[in-house]
């Protein structure tokens, strides 16, 4: 799953608390969260002032970048599904993490040297990486067996599941209206993966497992951003994922038969990495409450890609369910944003 390291990496590679997001205040190459005391002084000179952060022009740039990121991530997912017609999901996973791991290291090494590996808790970094690679592998198997649009809409439940985790795990207060949005989103997802629809219900339930796994990943990320540099978190996530997928790929390797397939595999990683980068920049330009609703444009892009590459159009009930998931997610995000304002 490429968009997932997007998330909604509602923390989208750090800078957030799941869905609400703490506002990013640094450049994308040295992203760090405003509430991280371990990085505040080091990055103070790079911070964006509150006035600049809420400037209408910067907000417009942030929104445009978020939409571009979702287009790139949706393209990566659709390309993954296309190339999995001839190679295994594990191979796609391996290439995906290879690009992320090497690319992140090449960017950070000149800036930080060995310090790029510095972390407060290697145990948490490994746990986060294992959660992400597990989520990604499940997501690729889902993408192989279900339409791109329906998969994307189902996984967009993640912010709503995080609401439930916030209440029962983090003991946060959740309003009745936000609970209503959670129930509405779940109903929407069930319409998408309903028995007798265009999606195999078994695969649909696997997609819901992806949602839960990714929600736990986001909760772990939220905990870690209090002390960890998001750029370092991204580095560890890439290398843990690459290490695990390397162990798995030996028994799943199928040599691509054409340069076209090799190119598609490379495009999967490049598009996903570009999407993540654009999201970091987007959240550094505008508040999460402004940017987050536009992440749901991923559903529209995925629907288009599904039609373009696979000649698939969701049926009426699936469209209804997808719309319900998007509506409930946007409303829930707005409610939380208003409460935090």
C-alpha cells in the first residue's frame, strides 16, 4: 500500500497525532513536530511563523500539494495492481521499500551523517516498521483482489477507527456526533464490501484488517512523535520494511519478463515516495484542519485510475458507501479541528 505511508498517514510521515495532526513547522527534509522538545531548538531557525502558516496563499499551496500527493499515491496503488498481474505482491513490496529506504538515506546522509540513525527508542522504531510492513503486505494482497477505488475508500476508514482508539486506548473524550460519524463510516464500508457486491467479502474483511492495523500504526506514531524526529522515523520504517520484505522475497521472486514490468515496479516506488514528500510539504504549508479534507480526493483519483486501467466502475451501492465514508471522515475531521481551535 503506497498511499498508506500516506495514510491517511494522517501523520503522513510524522507531524501528526493520527487524524488531528500537530502542525508541521519545518522544511520537508528536516520535518519535526512543534511539540518535540528534542528537535525544537535545533530547528528553531527553520520554523514557520504562525502568521505565515495561516496565510491564505500558503494554504492554497498546501491544498494543491495535498491533491497532487493523492494523485501520485493513487497512481502508485493502481500501478501496483497492474504490475501484480505478472509479479507477486511481495516483489512489489520489496521494490516499494527499496526505493523508500535508499531514497530517504540518500537525502538524510549529507545533512546528518551518522546522526540520521539516532533514536530515543530502537524498540519502538522496530515495532512501527513491523506494523507498517505488515499493513503494506496485506494491502497489496487486497489490491490484487479488489478494485482500487473500493480498496481506497475502505482504508479511508482509518481516521474513524483512530477515533475509537482515542476513546478506549488513549482515554480521550469523543463527542456523540463523532461516534455517529464512526458508525456512518463503518456502514459505508460495509456497503462497499457487502456480500453479493463487486468485492469478494473475504478480501473486504482483509481490507478492514488493514484499517485496524494501520490505525494501530498511527497510534504508535502519535506516541513516538513526542520524542522522535519524523525524518528518522521515516528512515527506520523504510529500512525495516526493506529488511523484512527481503527475507520474504526469496520464496516469492518472479523475474519480470519485460523492461515494461521493471519500469512499472520502479514507478510504484517513485510515485509513492513522491506522494509522501508532497504530503510533508503540504502539511508544512497549511494547518491539518485545512489540508486533511482534501486527502479524500484519493477516492476520486483511485476511481478514475480503476476505470482507466481496468475498465471498472463501482456499482451504485458501492458509490453510496464510498461517499458515506468520505462524508463521515470529513465531518469527523472538521469536528475535531473545531474542538482543537
